[in-house]
């Protein structure tokens, strides 16, 4: 008896038509593209998606509906939880994210589909439940929780700015619209202090008040390790520098202005400099002071056209020593500074600003308060995802070792 093996017999000659089950990449791409087109239609007709629509309890209700739909789809439509659909959705949301459309309807619709598809994958794998799949459960549940909390939770995030004066306790803040809101958390400012960089020297035109050269201003940074410099035709020599200086009083007005070091509020950087013009041979010497709201600035006149002035010093570090009275009534003491926030319950506190005109004499500190009740679920999702990834790598290496032992 002879058997004839053909391409048709082994399935190589069959060409699968689109919409013929099982669905694969073609169907996934077409359906996802259709959803994106619907999103663009909504974007052009009703505008950008309003995330405030997802505030509690809407996000909880929507999350429950996604889970219920995921359970139903996992059993009836396996294509929706397949690899082709997952790859198509992830590729789409990456492209939409790169093009800067996180608040557009296409991005939102694809994001919801990812939650639905990923949820269906998890449910399908959990029925029946197998303990050996623990790495998969940790990884995918962590990813779903991270995506849900980061996306749906964004609508519950609130931003406020609170101005607190030294020695006072404040619980009122400005919201995003500029309205004054009473918060369930209050802050007491014990002290505000600032460290500043030394100022820079600039050559100023008397008529225009512009730093020279006018098209590309040049500055001489005050540095006691590098005491000589040049601005235009003028050579500068730093002879003395006092970072916290106060002008000496002279009631007669006959003595030249001098400065002395006094570590107190209102002190300002001052420098004794010598300025020389090699072309004309002119030489000037005297004090320049940056000045502040407590004392006047001082310049060194060079000629009828120019003078040397010190710029306002830039802040190096500013810190708020605060007491935080949390929602539960507890008192927490901390130091707030830029890039070093403080967490109190669902609140994150950031050093936001101060009185720019007063500088280191500012009597108040501006503190940004961010309320984010979804921060803890985000952290849990990240931890589960990381643990699952490590477990999957460990399991994969273990299987490789078992295969190697069997081969030997």
C-alpha cells in the first residue's frame, strides 16, 4: 500500500483567510487600528479625554467591570488573551505614547484594552490554579496592578501649594485653579535657610543698563582660588571677598564706604576689586556689593560709559525645617529641600519655592503637597512585578540545568 504525502495533507498548502479562526496578527492589527480610529474620531468631535471623569468611585466601578469582562472573555474568546493581541496592543500604546498622546482618546482606549486583555490572560492561566505557575501570577498580576493604579489613579491625584511663614502653622493651600482650600494636613515652619553661590561681576553700560558685550554678555565669577579675570578691555583683580557683609555706617558721609563680615539676616556678598584698562591705563579700585532688600547695592564706576556691578547670588541649597501634623493627628519633624521630598500617609511634600525678592531673608517657604492615594498600590505592583520577573528567570535557569542533566 502506497501513501502519498502532499502539502495539503500536512497543511502547508492551506492559506488562512482573514477573519478565519483562529485569529492571529492580521485580525489583531485590524481590530486595534479600528479602535484607534474610533479614538481619533472622539478626539476630533468632543476633544481630549477628561481624566477627572475617572475619580473615585468611577475608577473602582470601571476596574470591577474590567475584571468581570476579563473573566468572561478568558473562557469564550481565547484570541483576546493571545500573544498576537498582546503584542499588537503593546506596540500601539508605545507608538501613541512616543507621539505624545497620553491624554488623547486613542491612547485611553488602547490602555483599557490592555487592562482587559492582560486581565483575561491572568484569569485564563489561573483556571485551573497551579502553584507551579507562581512566577507567572506574580509577574502578570503585578503588571496589571501597576498599570491600573498608575492610569486610573491619576484622576485622584491632587496638587496644592502652601505658603508657610516662619513660626506659624498653616493648613490652607492653593489648588490648581488658584482657589484656597483647607487641607486635612497642616505644616509648621520652624526655620527657612539658604546657602548661596558667590555672585558674578558684570560690566554694565550706564545708558542701557545692559551687561557687556551686549550681544553676548561676559561675567567674571567671584572665586578666591581664581582671583584674576577679564571682561572686555578691563582686567579684574579680586583683592577681598566677604560672603556675608554689612556696610559700615558713617554718619558724616566723608569716609569711603567699607564692609565687614557679620553673619546675620540682611548680610550680602561684597568684594573689594581692582579694575585696570591696559589700553588707556585707567585703574579703579573699590567695593562692589550685590545688595538685597535690607541694604543697597554698591557699584564701582569706571568711566562715563561703564561701571562694574555684582549680580544677585544664585541659591545653592534652600531648606525648610518643618513640623508636619498628619491626618491622624501625629506630629512629624523633617527637613524639606529640593529633590528630597517627605512622605506622610497619602501625601508627598516637596520644597517648592520662597520669596525670590528677599532671597535668604525670605520669611516664608512655599511647599508643594501632592495627594496620591494610589501610590501604595503602584509600589505593590512594582514589587510583585519585580519578584515575578526574578522568579521566572530563576525557574528558567533551573529548567535549563535539568535539561542539561538529562542530556548528559
